[in-house]
């Protein structure tokens, strides 16, 4: 019998009753299964190579571009563009570029069952936090920004980009680019840009941040 991710909740119930050596093995296996599932959780079919190819094609068709930190900071200083930060609220609260608006694409997963708490502990032990899609993301953005808005979207990914390279002929998908795709495909936002290098690229350009260091 092959154990799959669908069997994980059942296994968790019996974990305390296993011999110590089997607990270690089982814990390691569950970590592997849960980490892989956490990487995909909430995004469904949005993160497949086929989906990214279609998303990138539409983004380029809508003239969405990936900007480096300097280009994004220049637009922020000159005004006209709003920085939409799609990180989790707690990450945004810890540090963000002044003037940025936070509407998360993913949020921390709610613990609804004891098995979910244990799964969360396993993921946390590997430095990963379980997340789930913010199902009202599109509506939240639409309620604050009309389609004529000029938006720059940023997350915490340092690899996401629309730009080609030798190693990445189709660029690299990120949550900020998924968000850009959602907005340009669903609500026809026609002036959307993506910040390559994530929030750290913005911080490196010396833009004011909040909360202020030392405050």
C-alpha cells in the first residue's frame, strides 16, 4: 500500500502510538509530503508550467513589465503609481515601503482541526508556514482601485520575473505575477507593473519604510 497526502490526517491520529523509531521516520515522511503540498496549497492549477505559460502570454499582451528596484522606486518617487503589496498582513506589518497598500494574495491557514495544528507544527519545524488563498483578493482590490488605477505589484520573491534568461526562457512565476494576471484578466486593469526582486529590491533603493527603524 502506498501512502499519499490524502492519508496524512489518518496517520497523524496514530503517530503518538507508534514506537519512537517509527515516529521519527513517519515525521520525516510527513514533512516531505506536507512541504510539497504547502507549496501548491491555495494556488490549485495556477502554478503548473502550462498555467504559467498562459499567464505570461496574457501579461505580455497587456504590456505588464517586470521593473527592477531602481525603476520601481523612481516611479514611486515621481508619483502616479500605487505600490500593491500582496504579502501576508503580518509580513507587511513588520516592514513595508511607506505608501504601499497591503491586499494579501495568500493568508496564514486557519487551524480548524487538531490534525491541522499538528500539520502546521510539522511545516513550522521546516521553516514553512501553511497558507491558503485569499478568496476575496480580486474583490478587495476592485473595491479600492478602479480599473484606471496605476498599480505596481510586489511580494517577497527575489526570483519572479517576466524577463527571459538562459536558465529561465519563460521567466519565473511568483505570487505577485499571479496577482497581476488575476487583475489584468478579470478586471481589465490596463496599467499594471511588477517589481522584480521583491520588497527587498525596494528597500535597497532607500525609500522610506514603516515602521521606521528604531521606532
